[in-house]
């Protein structure tokens, strides 16, 4: 990646004193008996005071972001008392109150008009969960919910419904490869799709980069999203890979499937397809075939390196997967610091403060995800308010935005960008902090680092500025690997900055990578590496300081996907 050197301040040298030449006294005529007078040598001039170096206010206020303060806030927000901060539940409400109170203590303005609390942006959601009585029948065989099949997303089937699946191969469509080309219009239809992706004769991913799995093999959601774009009503996924273990996966997924999902009120009756996952035994029944026939089909695709006609004739299936729904409210928390001469332009510093609550009786405290980002925003708010109180406030205004519902699909940031308190055309950038307190496996035993994602997508200036700030102040390894458009993890699309990027607002997402405790009950405060977290928070602050105080807002000069 390109790196840009910073201009360094030159300390002004002390002004040298002027040398005063001593000249020999001039001879003068005098009267007799008078002694000649001589001029006394001139006293050396007092040296002029040295010119003071310009104060580095960015460093001064960055140093107010401390490990001790980060620990103090995180110990509260990621405690068992807050019950994992599940969206819409007691712990999330407690966290919102804590953050709002802190914003008020700092003297930030609550900018939400018409709210019972000007720091809280309330909105209504619908909580849905799978009801009892789900069944799946193929011929004379009846299969059990969470044993033989389960479902994610969509509205399911409230009543028993007859379904005639259409086999869509691997469910892939990209340049040079399309499972949909021979199917015609699939709008309103129910698709049957193989998980995984076609392989080469060497056993590597046919469509991957450098032998690695492509997005199609990494995550079913890419296939589901494509099916949704095609208008499919539902998708039945089956994994025939002998190395997969459906029973083990179903058992691991059961706690998540049994928990409610949430959606916006207006989107509660979604047209997005439901994803059904069936066991291999059910899959063979649905395809009306055998393991040998499936193996021959996948081998034929590998040999041809493109979709091939299948011999399968899918069987009709009777499906019932009812849902129950209830309304509830949740809230984003906003604190506003008004700028000076450029106050109409707004910079957003964001993080999500929700997590996934209590699962199987265990509190998932989410100290790293995203307690770490939330308290980093609190500390940056303190640093900027301190600067303003001492006469060094930012030129642009700053919105400190902690959002809810990220774990449910970036919902809080989507609501804010769809219902902005400050016009999006005046919003110059979003710096998003999500997981900055730990180390991933790729960086164990190495120096300080942080992943930065999305900084090159919309503004070349933003990408250059944050590198310059890092070079001048924090000297961390900035890892940009997840900017790769082919990144199968798709992290760029998985945190709250993305809802700003959709509106062509430049973004940068600061992230430490995933670890073994990601979304687990052991993501606790005692595993946070506070020295690294402090340095990462300071890098975000230094970048924000530059962006808030430069003469011109950063340009939007690219449109990378």
C-alpha cells in the first residue's frame, strides 16, 4: 500500500545575538592637565527569547485517552449486570442510559428533537421467533424441526404449504459461470441448492482466487442474496460433503435458531426468501436420488468447469414453519459537539453497543465485540470536549454515534442513515470502531497492528490521511488485506460504516480481527489488551482530529465496491 510521509514541524532555532565589535577609543584633543576620556565598551545585547515550537494539540488531547479510563467504562458495560446488551432487552436499555449519561456529563448536546431523551433516537422493531409445530414431509416420511431441518430468516410458512423445488445446482452466477442460465425465470419459486462450490480436478475451488474458496463456498448468504435478487420464494440448502457433519452443525445452531430475530416494523413482512437447511438424508429424498448420483453430478461439473444438466427430479415437499411476532422499541445514542467556522459539516465517530445477550444461560458480554469500540467512542468524546473547553475545539462538528441492532443486521446504523439527524450531504466521513481490544491469530507474537477496512473505497484522501497520522503518531502495522474485493469474509459489508458508505460518505472501519471468543461467552474484560486498545483508539482520534480541522472536506473521488 502507498504510504505518505508527513511534513514535520521544524523547531525554530533561537535567535543568535548580534556581536558588538569593540572599537579602539578615538583620540581627542584636550586641554593641558586634563586626562583623555575613553568611551566605555557597549554592554552585550540581551539575547532574544527563542521562538516556541507550535503546540501539538492533537497529541495533547490524544493522551487523555487512557487505558485506565477505557477499562473503567468497559468493566461496567461488559459486566454480567448488563446481560449481554441484547437489542431491545433490559441490558441494552441500561447500556443506552449509561452512554447517554456520559455524553451529558461531558457537555455534549443531545440532538434528537421530539424524543423523551434528546440523546436517544428511538425506533420500533418487530421481534420474531420460530413457533412450535414446524414440520417437513417428503412422500410418506415426516422430518423433525432442529433434527432433520431448520430455517433462518424470512417469514417461513405459517400453514402447511406444498412446495415443488427447482434444482439450481450450486446457486452461483458470475462471469463465465451461471447455474441460473438454464432455469429461466425463478420468481416466486422455491430453489434447491447445494452448499459449497465446484472444485477442480486438483481439489481446489474452481472459482476461487489462488486456490482459495470464493465467496460462494464460504458463506451461504451470498447464494441466498442472489436467489432473493432473482425473486425466489424460499431456498432449500443441502450439504453433501462427506466432511461436513449436519448433526453437529444443527446442534450448534439450535440456540441461535431458537432465539428471536428482529426487523424494522415496515419490513417485518419481508419478501426475502427463507433459507431452509436439510440433512443429507432429507436432501437425497428431495432430489429423488442417491449419494452415487450426486457424486457423479458434482464430478461432471468439475470436469466441465461449468454447470451441467442434472438427472434429478425433485420431489414435492409439504412444509410448515410458523413464526410469532411482537413489536418493541430500541434506540441509538447520540452526542453532538458543535464545531467552529465549519460547524455545518459533520464528522461521525461510530460504534455499536449491542451484543447477543444470554444464550443457554450464559451471558455473552461482548467485551471486544463491541464494548471496545463503544468505550473508545466515549474516550474520544472526552478528548474532543476537553479540547473545546480549553479553546481548541474542532472546526467541524462531531456526532458521537453509538448504535443498536448491529448484531441483527446493521439495523441501528441503517435507521440513522435513513432518518439522519444531520443531513447526509453535510456528513463528511464516518470512522467506525468495532472490535479493537484483542489480537487475532495472524498477528500473535507480532507488533501493534490494526485492520483498516474501506478507507480506499470512496476517498483517496482519507486513505492517505490515516496513513500519515499513523506514521506521525502511532506507528502501527496498518493491515489493509480486507479491502480486497474478493475477501470471502466480506468484512467491509459487516459493520455499521457500510450504511454510510451506501450513501457515498467516506468511511474507515478499525478492527482487530476475529478470535476464538468471537460471539462466545468468554469475550470478557479480562482478555482485553488495553495497551493495544489505547493505541488503536488514539489512531482513530488522530485521524478524526485531522479530518475535523483541515481547511477543505475530503474529496469523494472513487467508487470501489
